[in-house]
C-alpha cells in the first residue's frame, strides 16, 4: 500500500474524529506539571495499551479535568530519565474535528493566526502572524529553510492504457534515474514501462526497494531535464488531507505551497517547509528594519517527515534521514558571540541545527559549506543546543514533529507533553486551522 499511495498510507494512521474541548480563556498561565507527568508516565492507564482511548473519552481534557485524572494516581516524585519507562506513543495522539484541517491557504499569507507560547511566563496568547515583529527584537536571527518544492507528481499511461502516477523523490544518477514512488506498484514490476500521453517523458522501472520506492529511468525529447517537465506538467505534492477533486487549484497551490523565499534553483523538497508559508515580503522588510536577520538552510525534505509513529513507544520508532546544507554564514550564526536569539522557522530546521551542533564545536574552517544527513530524533526530555525560539505549524497526531514540539516546550523534562496537549485543546476550541495550510505557533 505504501508504494501505491504513500500519503494515504501515512494519513491512515492519523485518527481524526470530533471532540468538544472546553474553551479556555484568552491569555493565561499554565501550572507546573513535573510530578504529574511522572505519574502519567509510570502509573497511568493512559500509557498502557488502549490508553489513548481513555484520554479521548476525556475530550482532550482541560487542566481541571486533567487534575481529576491525576488525583486518582499514586503520587510520585521527580524521576531521572534512566529510571522511567519508555514514552507511550499514545501520549502524542489527539482527536481533531475534520473541519479544522485547512484545505486552502488564507487570502494573505500573514493573515493566518499565531498562537504565542511564552515558556518563561507559562502563558499562551492568541494573535495574527502579521503581529510577529512585536515578539522579535533587534539581533534575533531567523533560521529558515530555502528549499523549493518540486511539482513532483507526474501522470502517464502504461502500454495497456492504464494510468500511472510517478512521484519523483530524488535523482540517483544525474537527471536520468530517479528514486520514485509509482502507482499502481503491483502492476509496475521491473522492466515495466510507461509514458506521458503527449510524449513529454517516458519511464522504465529498473529496480524496486523494500521501502516501496522504485528506481525509474526517465527519458525526454531532446534530453530535457525531467525537473523542467515536472514544472510544466507536474502536480503539487500536497498531503492527502488537502483534498483536490481536479486540477482547478493547481496554479494557486504552485504559488502557495511554496515559501516566498524559496530558492527556485534548489527544488530539492517534496514537501513544503510549512512554518515558512506565513511570511510575506512585506513582513521580511518590517523585520529587517527592526534589525532581525535571516540565515539560510537548505533541507531536502522527504516523505519520511510525514511518516507516523506506528510503534507502541516513541523510543522504538526508527527515525528517517534528511540531507541538509548549512552555508558558512549560517554556521557562524550558530556560535558566539550572539546578537540575539536563534529562532528556527520549522521543526525540520531544528533537526538540522541540532544535528550539526551535536558533531561540531565550531564552524567549518575556510568558509566551507556543511552537507550531511540529519538522523536525530528529538523527543522529551531532550535539551537544545542551538535553538532559542521556534515558529511551527500544528502537526499531525502520532508524528515525530509533535514529539519535537513537546520537547521544546520544556527542554530537559517531559512536562511539555501535557502542556502541548492543553495547547492543542485550546487551539481546537478556538477553531485554529491545522496542518500544512493551517495556522502557526511561536514558542519563545
């Protein structure tokens, strides 16, 4: 199934159903939860098989109802990471009314809503993304992923007339052989061929892999790069929760499922860095006037970003790898002297930064760019070396991205898990829009 429709297979694991959480106040402080989280981890039925159902029946509980649940649990003290049981994946599950899954972007990028979390004050405030400059200050640096999204879904036909979808993932041998996802996978064995109806390209399956992908040799008239063909004919690789009955929104999706700062010469991503979709040229101009700088990261975002956690515990999940590139100037910005806060735009930017700093105590000498594969899995109680604030969207249940946000809310502890659940319940109650075309969070 993964080979036939990778996004549908990933999405299948995200159980989205109605819930009716209580509507919290506009801005409020959150209580400390260190002891309570230890209780959840070690003694609560929520961490046992079927425990997420207990939580769902509580209706994404408010702090009052969470307190009632915890009151029935044995009281335990703070416990070190080595003394507690593994984190149940159910702790990162939640219910979401389907109508809150954003199907289209806002009319203007910066009209999206912004939920601001102040970790020091333990408060939550609800604003608009256009208000972002009010929360940044001179000297801050935004680390942003400038990768561009390739319209990677190509449509063709087999010699028998059957339809084929060829999803370009990455080149293996120049422009001629690509790792792809092809559908229908069972009807496309090694040696099978397909072609575009107008002859724009043809493909041959030359190998198949256990992960469901295939190596495809692609040919084009006049040896035109297949990326040029994709830009003319390909569909935007939207995730399956964004429903499109036809191609009538193709031009809008081409423009909006792309950041305004995407480097069009670096079409190396099959998914947009969605936290960056809210920025406008005018907003960057306002931030520059405020002496907020930017630093570039190029991240080859793959489909592994969206793979849900299917293991019963977080620790058992095998994290995917993603290639990233850090220019020399970006490397220098990660080390002292600091002029302000290091603000990551997107969870994937966090992974790149933390992977680099885990293996480097200084920038590369002689202004060399850094290219590597990030394989770090960030979840509570992780601490952070290179990120002081985070801009992110609202993420799918049981995802590695949700784990990262929980860790960032309370570095060095597991307290962020319950706080994240409360924040998400708050956002659901206020009709925030979720996922790729949805609203944003700023965590300072």
